[in-house]
C-alpha cells in the first residue's frame, strides 16, 4: 500500500464495475473503485488501498448526487452480495446495461459503432428470482443462512430477499430452528468437517410450488429426516432432496441426489413448452423474462429464412431443450448438445411428451459434440449457442469457422466474453447482425445478450 492510502480525494464517477462499484479517476489519474458511487456523481472519498495503477476507496461524502440514485428495498443491500445496484433506479439500470454491452463490443470486440438495441427491461424489477442458493455457515447453536458478502466466503443472515419470486422467510426460519434443535452439524470450510453446506430453494411459477435441496457432505438419514420433518408443514414445498458433495472448493452440488420426501422435481411451462426442473438441472432464474429471451432468439434464427423446414439446426449448451423445442417447429431437425445428464434426460422426456420426432439430444461436451457433427456430416447451416459466462472455447470457435454454418445466434450472459468471441468469429468470416440485450437479472450488473452472426 502506498503513502497516499489514507488521503481524502475527489472522484468523479464515470462507470459501474462488475461488482457494482463506481469507477472514476481523481486528480492523480489513477483508476479508483468506489463501492456505492454512481455514474455522474462526485464524491469525497478516503483511499483504503492503493497500487501503482489503481486504488480502492470508501465514500466520505457525496458532493453531486445522480438523479438515478434511489433507496434500495433490501435492508442488507451493500452487506449482502446478492445484488449490486439496488441503489440505482431501474430505468437507469437498463440504460447502463445497454451501454455495458456496447462498450464491451467496442473495446474488446473491436467493433466500430455496434448497432446495440435498447436493453429489454424486465416486467418485474423485483420478485423475479425463482432460485435461492444459500450457503449455511456458523454453528448448530447459531446458524447463518444467506448470500455471501461481496468478495468473500462469509454469509450474511438473510430474512427476506425482495428479488425472490416466492415466499421463503418461513422456510428459512424453520431450517434455522431445526439446525439448532436437531443439532445438525454445519460444514466448516477451513476444517473440512461438518455436514450441512448449502440450502437451495427452487420455485415453479406454473405450479406455485418449491423444491428444497439440502447439500450434505455425506448421507445421514437421521438429519435428513429432521429437515424433512421441519418442512413438512409447508404445503407449497413439493419435495425435499439431499445432494451429496464432499469435495472442497466452490462447486456447490455433487453428483448424487437422494429424494427424501415428496417429488424430486418441479414442472414449469415457458411459451407452451413444458419443462421439468430437477434439483441440479439448469433453468433461467427469471421465468417470465426467459420467455422474452427465447422468443428473441427464435425470431433471430428464423429471420429471412424462407425454406427452413428443409434445414437442420444445432443448439450447443442446450440445457433442458426449451429453445430447441421452439426451433423444432420451424426446422426439419434439431440436435441439442449438453454436458449435463440431468438436463439431457429432461429434454428427452419432454420431446417424448410433445411427440416430436425431429429432435435429438446428445450428452457430451459442446466442442466435442460439434466436432463430431462436422466429422460425420450431420451439421446443418444454422447454429444456436448458449454458453456459460466463460464463453466459447478457442477449439469450438475454430470448429465453427471450419463448418458450413451460415447463420448463428449467440446467447451470452457476460458481455466481455461475448465481445472477445465476436472478434474471433468475425476473423472467421462472420458478420454481425442484431445485438439485443435482455435484462434477466434486475438489481444486478448482469445482462444477457442475443447476438446474430451470418456469412
């Protein structure tokens, strides 16, 4: 830490970082990260950390306030790391996300004047989240269930989360009480001892039901029964599942699931497509906004295609196949590739339920599955990719470049990796078309983007 670490400085905020912190530059020209500061605001700050090229500070006093500043609904906002920008009015959040996508495509993707559409806002800025993944910490006599503090592995006690789409406070109270009364040992990360690691609550809007998942380090029928008994009075809890994960590190779920009581799945429907939500399967956190994201994707892949009923299409990272099923109505055949066995099982069951004979779902790595299609000649001219935050691998991008794909839709959940991949795809001869951000996660800095590529 340098000698200016305790000095007061004046900072004008220019942008918002990934963690929701304000980004500005004081007179020394060194980039300064200030939690809680918003673009357009000027503040006096106290430097808390300083390096050669950047510094971190806390607000001492705001001199000029942004018209977008508002009062967060959550009483622990700023302490809890679940949301980053509740202090920014929602209209301004949507504008910020549009510019975030644009700036990434310009600076990282090297695309001049990208035609980024205005971000599509969520109909529900609060009360949208259909899944809560909560670490359990503390001791049996004093348990803590909640999201992590920002930049830490320390949980903040959660009472009520205003972004959740379902009632959860009574369930959390019941689990806390049974941990104490039932002396359920909580996992201690540093010592690698204990039993209960996480509590996951998943919600179906269609059923108005909840699936509760407790993550144990090992199977224990006594403690599993105590949790099940504690949740038995809740009519909206459809099922209780124990997941076993004894692996150290950040991976939340293990591979083994043990149903304890009730059903071990939920039923959901998006745009008329039924979907089964299991304890470990992927689904979008914002059910209503997912319909808009999928409709945008479908419109994009079918635009200007007149004879697509004779064409084949592949979806990489297809999850449980909802987009694939929507596309199946438009194309001759669709192949979905996904590395989650649970999701592939769900997709195959749904295809059978819908009576679709033009879908195929393969459980394998996306790059390996795509390369296999190239080698056996089953790859069509249309492609949808929906990768995780890390984006596409270089190997997969090279394979796409070598393929006969003439139109591709990329669904991104991280603008910086989308921009990186866009630059590489353009090098492979693709041009970009529509760029449509969609706000799936209000009150956070995250944004989804649908981007069209063609050649």
